[in-house]
């Protein structure tokens, strides 16, 4: 199963490639809401907020929260919008697929991203029908989703660089809708995960790229957990979008993954380090990552 010089995209399972196509060619062009010129004035912000959250959960999301729009979080190539709020929602990845860390996990990631983008477009258009501008913000959107998820009270950033949710652990993905519709902000919450990360080094120990720094670092004037992206990248590319750091995070036990994490906890005890974990994953997936050289495209 070893492949040399094969592209990241070309090694993806067919369903992942299909979902990427649908997101790029169908959902992305329709992400801006069509705004009804006959606006429904919002009389009761609390009731409207509840209604928007109900819609999101009814569409199938697992968690939802609302943050204030803040142009300081824009990506450099994005333009500021006249939006005031960001509705952020998350959908869990099937944990048994996610921990495969092979093609099956990659298929699961893109299934979840497709569903999230689809939900976000539908929510944006619902808001547009009320007469307010709105835009679906997927992971190609205007701003970093984990920052807004934190501001919306959905979780805290872990040492592994991803958001950790009290309900979904590290096994979920995010999307958002930014809008001018008046809504009630949830705001960030302290779940105590930062203290847990300060005394836990499991993701650092099991990262095959040695990319997760054990202590906080100063990056662009901010002291925070830091993942060395260039060190992660080769492993991310060859291991079908490596997610070992998400798989081994013991905060997965805080919510609905408590029982499912027991098998991973046993693997962690038995394989002991990153090399042992990669070997175990190779045995389970039938992949051989030792000689894979992968180009990005
Ligand atoms: S594995 Fe440990 S250190 Fe890493 S994100 Fe999870 S709790 Fe934090
Ligand atoms: S994705 Fe893999 S290589 Fe990258 S930081 Fe996580 S464990 Fe390390």
C-alpha cells in the first residue's frame, strides 16, 4: 500500500473527493443569503435567538452558540462585513471512524464538513428570508472558526490547537453563519480545560511530527498553546489528515465519548509512544506510512 509522490487529494477516498467537489462547486457559490426586501423587524431578541438555535439543532447540529462579530479576527484576504453576530455550530465525527486515522477517518471528516456547510447555507438563507444579510462561514470562510467557537461558549482551545467541547471532546468540526440579524450573545465560558492541558502531555507525546509544544509560547505577542504547523504537515499529508492528537485527548471522556474512549485509553497504555501508535494504526488500516512522500495537491 506504500505510495511515493502521490498527491494528498488523489489518495483520498472517493466519498471525500465527492464531498469536496459539492462544497466547492455547489455550496460555496450559494453561501451568501438572498435578502428579502420585506424585512421582519425583530421585536423579541431572546425569542429570535432561541428560534435560530432551534433551527440549527433541528438541522442536525450537536452544539450551537452565538458570539459577537469582531473584525479583529478576519483572515487577511477577507473583507469586513456589516455583521454583528456569528452563530457557530458543531457536529460530532463518528468517533470509531475518526480514530481509524486512515482513509475511513478522512471520509468521515469530509462527510461532516459537507453536512455543516449545507446546514450553514440553509441557516443563512432562512435569516435572509427574515430580511437580514447573512453568510455561511465554512473553513474557507472569512475568519478562524475555533476562535469564534470559543467566543460563542462552545469550548476551549486545547494544547493540540483544536477546540475541545465539554459535550463532544475533540471529535467534532465547526461551521458558522455571520449576520446582521439582532441576536443574544452567549460569550466565552471557562470549562477548566486550560488547567487540564497544563498538566497533561498526551497529545505532545503521541504526535508523530513532534509538533505540539508542551508549554505555552508567545506567538505574535500572545502567549498560547502552539502547534508547529510545518512539523505537523508531512504527517498530516501522509496519514490521510492525521488526527492522532484529537484521538488520544483524554478530554474526550468528558461528554458522550466516555465509553468509546476506553479502547483508545487501552491503546495509549500499551503502545506508549508516537512510533508505537503509528505502527498500531498501520496494522489496523493496512497502510504503510514509513516511505510515503506526499505532495499537497
Ligand atoms: S491530550 Fe491532554 S494536553 Fe493535549 S489537548 Fe488533550 S487534554 Fe490537552
Ligand atoms: S495532526 Fe498528527 S502530526 Fe499534526 S499535530 Fe496532530 S498528531 Fe501531530
